[in-house]
C-alpha cells in the first residue's frame, strides 16, 4: 500500500461506441468531460487528465511524459494552422 487514497470509482462510459479505457494505447481518443484550456488540461471520459503538451495523468496516479511532438507528427489534423 502506498498511503494514497483509493481512486474514486468511475462509472462505465455511456458513449457509443465506448471510449477507450485508461489502459488502452488510444486512451487520448476518449470524450472530453471537462476542458480547462486556460489551465492547460482536460479530463477525459476514461478518467485520464490530458495536459496541453499531451502529457497525461492516469487514474492510477501514473504519469506519462509529454508527447506533443510525436502526436503532432502522427496526427496532421492536430497541427496548428
């Protein structure tokens, strides 16, 4: 046990088709529940917090590094005009 409080239970996704889970490779494709661009982050349906540099905070507390450059190269539609 790490002394951290248990993560809150999350209801199952009601989107059709269902959003990818937080463990899925395409977890960034989940619907945005709460966007805070002024603060640089958004909460996704699967419980993942995505930051403006595409770093992520997963529901289990794990963090991923910024992936902005890699995602921009892989997704031309995300590039700034």
